[in-house]
């Protein structure tokens, strides 16, 4: 039996709506825009703007470099496992050891690898839906720019503002792997790949699950959408090959030695952190509605369109998170955004080139691009590129503030200087110059908790919820008590002794032992009224 013919739809002649000379201009413009944005993101790799979890990922590399076999907790001085110790971070630690590069140099390499993997993965996945020459550059533009009217950044989200801050994160690398997984799976199903190919796909899926568990959920939803959208579906040996690939993914995730993957299914108290994902949704994602229109057109033509199915699966998970209060399920948001963005790109590219059908879709009744039959269809074909351009320009302005990450204010074009931007975090080089690696710091400063471990020190309380840290609550309570105004001096000294604290970072005038206390010695003064104190007696 011959494999399904997913990429055999014949190419019809160009429509008179967009002559070849006019169709080429938008394509070239989109390609130039992608090139410029690519250069901007490369500058972000060099700059590594810090506003978020960069310190956590740097801390992970610090611990792995110190002891690859038993790195311990990345934030506090305890011997516990951590889901941040993934195959990708282990590879980065090995690179650091082999080259002698510093932690942030290796993170720049991670950012470059993540950018390349995500860009090529999105291109490969898009090519399974359309051979229109404008499809790939438009897809990259839509994924980078088509969000809302305010900047939005979160690990695993591929918008321009988000990537500017998260390129070096494992989530970016994992999302790139996921796009490649989906593209290769579509090829596997249409080309009739054998057992070895499906085993390789299973290894890819298992790697995604270990590298970034939230993106792993998105990857699984994409796999389901591709399989449900394939005609004909698996049968006989096809099911056996898919089962073999799934078994490899499961075995890889279960056998990983650095942490227990099944233990993560409990959630680990992450719902409060992720409630913010559901806030300001209209402002953050209003432009995606344009993509949803294109996605709806695809679904109307083909009820088993993989992009429409992925959108539906992702929307169901995100909505269930909101209804149930399991806000961590909102991390499936890329499964909602990316299908709508790619649908707009593909449909716009097809309209520009006047295709009567787009390549890469499954052979089915009604699997056609905008044919333009009648005045309504003609208006839709003419209007879609215009609406897409307007949405992309609005999205570009909303995220233009990221230029300030790599340019001085006077170098930013005047019209973009007031664009909204996510503020960068303060640096703590002034403090870590005094604190040796492996020393424990007592602090309740929001930024210090998330930055100091990046350079090798520990903190008493972890900056993030930690499923594998049994005394997390006790540590947080100890930090709260130390800085509580009514806590006696003796109790504060007891806390410092219990956790082996050698340094205290606090703001001048904050509760806690006063800087003039005989147990402390002022070591450094930092910006924002912060002061670093060395514990010289208990």
C-alpha cells in the first residue's frame, strides 16, 4: 500500500489578483524584515538582557560545572534533585568544562542554538503546509510579532519581546525541537518511514519532555494533532511503529537519572505563579484574532486540518486550567498561539501567489486555498494580506521597546522611544565580587534571590517553588522571621547559624540585624540602597 500523498496537490496558475511582479514585493519585504529581526535577536544573544529566570539557568550551569554527577539543588545548599538538570543543560555544562568558557558565555551559545533551532524548526513545519515562497518568512514574522498591543514575555513563548529575554532558556531550545518533531512526524506519516525513523522521533519527544516539561505538553498536543490530521490514519504496522516511538519517549523520560519525571505530575505548587498567564489576555493577544480567522477558514475547508486541531487541543487545556484553577496548564498557550500565527502566514502567502490550492495539506474534499469564487472570495483574497500587514505592524510597534536592550536611547528612532517595554533587572556584580561560590546568603530581596545563585552563591530560601526541596516552607519561614521587625536578636543569630549564613544582603533601614551590629561587617554598598554585610560572629 502506498503512503498517503500529502504533498502532491498540483500547483495551479497564478491568479490575476496578484500578478507575479506584485506578489514578489511582499515576499521580498517579508524576507528583509525577517533578516533584520534575526540580526536584532543575534544582538540579544550577545547582550543577554536580564529580566526573568536567567539567573536560575545560570545557577544550574554553575552547579553542574562544580559537580556533574551530584550537582545538588541549584538555589540552596541541599543535596536534592532538580528538573532543571536536563540533557540540554548537561551538554552545556560539558561544553563549559571542555572549553573553559564562563557560565554566561555558554548561555550565549545556548541562545544561539535555541534561535537557530526555533527558526529552522518553524520553517520546516510551515513547509509541510505550503510551498508558497512567502510562507516561511511570513510564518516567522507572525510567530515573532502577532500577539497584542503590550509586550508579553514568558519562558517557552516565541514572541519577539519574549525571545529577547529568553533565548538562552531551555524552553526556547525545546520549542525548536518540538517544531522539528512535528515537521518530521508529518513527513514520516506521508513518506511511510520505518521503525528506525519512528524510534528517532520518540527520542526527540523524550528529549523535549526532559528539557522543558511545559513545552513537552505542547509537543505532545502537536503530535496528537498531526496524527489526527493524517489521512489515512495509522493501521497495522503503522500503529506498531508509533507505539515503538512512544515507548522510547517514555523510557527516556523515566530513566533520566537527575530527577524523577513522574514526580513532576503533582504540579509542585506552581499554580499561583502561573495565574498571571491569564491576566490582560485581550491586551496581550488581541492581534492573534486575525490568525484565528485564517485558522477558521482552514477548519471550514478541512475538519482534520492539523493546525486547527492543535489550536483546539491547546485551547481546551488552557481553558480547563482557568476553570479548574490549575493555572499552570496555561503553559500550553503556545499550542493556541502558534497554529493561529502559522495559519495566517500560510493563507496570506497562498493569497499573494494566487494559489488555487496549497501544497502540504492532506488530500481531502475541500482542502483548497482561497479560490476566490464570487465577490466574497475575491474580497477575502485581496483583504487578507492587507489585514495581515496591519496586524504585523501593530505587533511590531508593541514590541519595539526591545530595541532599548541593545541600543542607547538616542540611537532608538524617536517614534519608537515611547514604545512599551519590559524593564530589565538590576545587576549584582557589586555583591558577588565579595561573596565566594558556595557561600550562603540571607536575603529577602526579590531580585537578589533570583540573581545571586547565577554566580555560584546559595540563598537560604529558594526564589522559586521547588517540588523536590522538603524543607522549602521552613526555609521561607526562616527568611521571613529573620527580617520580621519583632524577631529578637538571638533568634536572628540562631537562624544565621542554622543555615550556615556567611553573608546578608538587605536594604538600608530594613528589618533584620542592623548594619552596625557586632555580628556583621559592611562589605559593599550597592544601588537602590542595598548593602552587603559579612557575618563575622554568631
